[in-house]
C-alpha cells in the first residue's frame, strides 16, 4: 500500500516526539505528583489522613475494649457513616467537584473494606452475599464514574472489581465462575470504551484479565479444563480486539490517528501464547490457530484501511496478519520448508517495501531472511539425502536467491543496504555449495568441485555486472577467479597435481567460464584485478603440475625447481614483451597500471622461490652438474635477467629503478655464492648441510669467487668512470680481506688456505695496476644505475 500524502512528515514528527518523551518511570512519577499537587489538594490529603486516623482510632479502641458494641454493629456503623459521606459528596458534586469525587472514592473504599471485614474477619456474611455486595458496589462506582466523567472513580471500581474474587475467595477453585465474573467486567469496559476514551481503564482490565488467567493456567490448568476454558479465552480476546477499534474511532481520542499499541499488539500475542498452552504441543492445531488469526486480522485490516481515521490501525492489523501467517509456517512445516517460505516471503517484503518506499516491510523482510537462515542451520538431515536434491540445499539456495534478489531491488532504488543483502545472498550461495561438497563428495574430489563452482560463480557475477553495471558483482567475479589459487594448492595436496583426477574437467570449466567472465568485465574497473587473478592462477596450476610430474618421472631436484619456475618466468616475459597476448581477454592497454602490478606480483612470487632455492643442492642428474649451466641455475639466472629488464623498463616504480644496481648486484652476489657452494658439494664431495660452508674447500672457493667479483667491480668501475661501482668492488674486497683474517687464517696450514691468500694478493695487485680509483664527479644516480 503506497504511503498516504503527508504521512512521512507526521511519522518523522512522531519519531522526534518519541525520542524526546520521558520514560515510563518519569511519566508515572509525574502523574502521581500532579495527582497530589493539583486540584483540591487539601481534600485529597485530608481523606487519606482521615482514613488512616479512623483505622488507628478503631484499633486503639478495640485493643482497650472501649468499643463494647456487639460485633454486628461495628461494621454496620462504619458502613452507615460511609454511606452518609457518599450521599453528601453526591449532592456537592456540582459546586465542589474535586471535593465530591475524593470523598466518593474514600467512601466506596471504606464500604469495600467493610464488606471484606464482615466476611473474612468476623464471619458475618456468607461468601455469596459478600461477593454480591462487592459486585453491587463495583457496579455503582462504575455508574458514578460514567455519570460524572470521573476516570479515577472508574479505575477504583475496576481495581476493586478484579480484586474482589481474590480477597473473597473460599478456595473452591471454580474457574468458570471466576472467568464469568471477569467477562462481565470486561463487557463493562467495552461498554465504557464506546463513550469514554479512558486508556488506563482498558490497560487495567487487559492486565488483570490475562494476568490472572495466565497465573491460573500455570498453577491449576489440566487437560480436562480445555472445554470450559477455551470459550473464555476467545471471548476475552474478542473484547480486547474491539477496544482499540472503539478507542481509535472515539471522538474524544487523545490525538488524531492514535493507536493503542499495547492492546493492538499485546492482545493477540498474549492470547496466542495462552492458546498454545491450552493445546499443549500439538503443532498442526496451533498452526491452524495462527492461520485463523492471520485471516481475521487481514479482514480487519482491509475494512479499517478504507475508513477515514483508521488507516494507521489498519496498517497495524495488516502487520499482525503477515506476522501470524508467517508464524503458521514453522508450526506446520519442517525447519527447511519453513526456511524456504521465509526466504521467499522476506524477499517479497523487501521488494514491496522498496517499491512503496517504506522501511517497515524492508526491515521485516530482512528479519524473515535471518530467521530462515536460523531455520536452515537448525534443520535436521538424514543419510538418505542426495547431492543438491535435499531440503537443506534447496532452502539454502532459496535463501541465496532471496538475498541476491533483495540486493538487486535495493540497488535499483539506490539504497545503501544493497551491499549487506548481496553479502547475505553470496554467503548462502557459497556456504550451501561448500556444505554439499563436504557432505557428499570424497576428499579427493572436493577441490575439483569447488573450482568448477568458483568458475560458475565468477561467470554469473560477471554477466550480472555486464547487464547492470553494479561494482559489487564485478568484485564477486574477481574474488571467484582468485579462489582458483588456493584451490590449485589444495588439488596438488590431495592428488598428484591440479589436473589429476577430476581436476582436468574442472580446469576446463574454469577456462571456458573464466574467459567468458573476462570478456564480460572488459572495459570496466574490474578488468585489471581480474587479469591479476586469472593469469597467476594458471601459472600456479602449471607450476605445481610440472614439479609433481617431474618428481613422478624421477627427475632430480634441479629439474623440479626449473619446472616450478618455468610458468612464472614465461608469464613475466610475456608481461614484459608480449603484453597484448595477456591483455586479450579483458583488453587492458599497455600503459595500464595493472600491467605493472602483474609484473610486480610475478616477480614477488619468483623472489619467494628464488631465495629458498639458494639453500638447495639442485642436482642436475642424470646430467653432470655445471656451475650456472644446470636447470636450477639457468632458471635463477633467467629470473635475475627478467628482473633486470623489468627494473630498467618504464613500468617499474621510480624508486626501484634507482636501486636497480644495488638489487642486481646483491642478486648476482648471492647466486654466485650459492653456485660456489653447490660446486663444492657436487665436485668436491662435501656433504650438503649446515656444516658445508665451514669446510676449508668451501671457504677457499668463496674467497676466490668473491675476490673475482670484487675485481670485476673494480675494473668495470674504473674503466667506465663509475665511482659507485668501483667502491662496491672495493667494499667486497674489504669483506674478503676481513674473511681472510678472521676465518681463512686457520686454514694456512693446508693448500686451500694458502691458495686463498695468494689469489687475493695477486688479484689486488693486478687491480691496483689496471683499475685505479676513478676521479670524484657529480655523476647522476640514474646514469650509474643505467651503466650498472
């Protein structure tokens, strides 16, 4: 139902008023203070004090035997005095209203206490007579209240009326008589509600009727009481269903469009809770009861909405109709069926609320979808179920569809809550798939199935972005493509390599759907991130497949390392010199920043493998091992060469281009040192391990190699006039000298140590002659880095 003109501002105003309204305790204290501080204050205080004084005087006289009157005359005298006061107050009602009402209330209170004392304390009245007198007094008080428009008298009469059966109870436990009497009181409340908008009276009757009824049900109800209790519950419900309607239509209602929320919402909720207690766990009758309430409130909503001044009350009844119809579902159906209905109903409410620009249906739809999720999680499963063809999976998929549909509806209206709905739907879409895979598939097939699912999800999200252009869909597609990276590692862990078992069909689906997804993302902001996930996924899968197949074929470690690095080296080379090949699916330009990011990512992966490989012997069997000219060494050299090309290209960041010489120098130094130690292991027969660098042969070899590197730096720096390079060589030679003094001197007693010292001395002499230090000049860092 579309909002009425002017309704939103009113709602806003109400909301502002509600936020500034004091709490219940503050309002109660204010009313109490005003009751004693306004009107005829002396009379009010005087009546209260007089009652207390009379009670004290009577007790004093009784204790001392001063009232030696027959017991029958004592309450009779008090009652006569009270009746006299009541008559005087009635005659004074016109000129002294506050005085008259206060005295009337006090007199009626004295009469009620007198009847109670005559029955309970003195035994002068039988229970029936005492009850009849109490009812007569209550009815008279109510009549006086209506005739004089005195709300306080009406509250007093009603309070006394509801308490009378309690203080005059004989313990017989006759619930039919009790509820019949309460029905008469409630009928009086309904009659008064037709003429007076006395909300306190209505709330007091509601609280006593259902409160005492619930207490009796908790302590005394038995299944045999059902037939004599059910009619009263229905009657009480109808009474307090009618009261808010009468109040809303009353001419003297507190404000236009007023709705008594306590009675409107409290009556059906309390009555249904009591009804559920009467039915004691029978699900289908309770479901039918909820459905009947939904139908009743739907009819009332339709009637009230069409009447002027009842629109808000009609909307409240419509909310209750939807609520009880929703409640009937879990009472009648299983948890999974309930979730399915709630998911669809929640999505429908979200759509309707967005169309009508009303928040309540949207919030209700969101809550229903949350309840549907809880129902799915609490639902039981059986062993006979099949993959996807089971209630849990169907409910989960419906939840996903409901969440995603709500997200699209909210996005079409430009609402901020579109993203939470999308996240909710995506969570159930993914969670349902993962749960089904783990429940029904063997461990070796799980990563393959999830890879195919990721491909399907990415393609659907990319198609959604192509049609609607929502960035969240594009991000979902990118995340689905990136999921292939951990799934490839999982595949390699559970079977031989990513393409073994059902891996090949899964990667085929990933290729077909992924290419289509990249085409859908073409030209958008997500094209770059998609490329950044797409190509590394394939490089990782091929690298894992190569190294695993090499191991199965009996290839040595060096070959496996080379096979592990080869796809990444090829990807980096293509990113450097054949970018159009890589950009083909998404059409990224050569100057795209994502090209540099892809190159940097691949270099980072290569570095993470390059550094640990330095600590491996990298055997080249069955071929003989040659320094650098072995599979692992060639792969590491290729990585250094590609890194040098990237650092010298325009795609590299400015800071890395400046540090090109230092980075490459460190890489060459580490690679040469590792090759030296590998040579000591393979040619010198020294076992590979932590003690390998401590051997004399290893120390001598490192001294010679480092000296050669230092000499090359000296000579190149001197010939090209690059003082920085010359100084780097000098520093390395200084390190070698320090090594000779601290480490190699212990080997002077053997031939390798002697060779170390002699080689270093000869090289330093030759360098001093051929490559003196270049003169100092203001050479630019960029120039030296370029020559380096």
